[in-house]
C-alpha cells in the first residue's frame, strides 16, 4: 500500500476549491500539480497551523464496495 500524505490531499482540495470559486481558475489538472505542491511546501515551511486529520483513518464500506 502506498503511504499517502493526508495533509497534502486536504490542502490541495482546499486550494482547488478556492482557486475555482474565488479566482475562476483551474488547478486540478496535472500541469498545475507542481504549483500546488510548491504552495504546500511553502505552507508547511512557515509552520502554520495544520488540521487534525485523525478522522481520516478508515475506508468507508461504500468505497470498499466500489473498488
């Protein structure tokens, strides 16, 4: 199983939503990934608060059935 950075997933989801709603910009495509990763690394480097992701610990049954 691949180790997934749950904080990055949440951060990138928020960036995608803000870019879309506030700036009418799309950053959910492959070409934008380096930009989103750079934003994330900068955010982490500034020691800004991070959300508690302990709630993302189990796979819902519906997702298991889908896979």
